[in-house]
């Protein structure tokens, strides 16, 4: 439990930024059926859209 409190704000922001960069890289580099509208890994379809 002590290690949980040793995380700094900078470490949390950095990990969030890296996750967002990886998501964007997957959307740009992977085919649409994997990471695109209706994709099984990253679904970029807007809710309510058909």
C-alpha cells in the first residue's frame, strides 16, 4: 500500500500521455477492422452513429 502513495503526479500524467499516444498510433497505423469505426481493438465509431 505504501508504494501506491509514492506515485507522483508527474508519473501519472506521463503514463496517461503515453497511453493516449499509443492509442493514436494504433488508430493511425492499424487497419480499420482492427482500430477504426467498428474495430474490435479500438472502436472509433461515435455512439448513436450507424
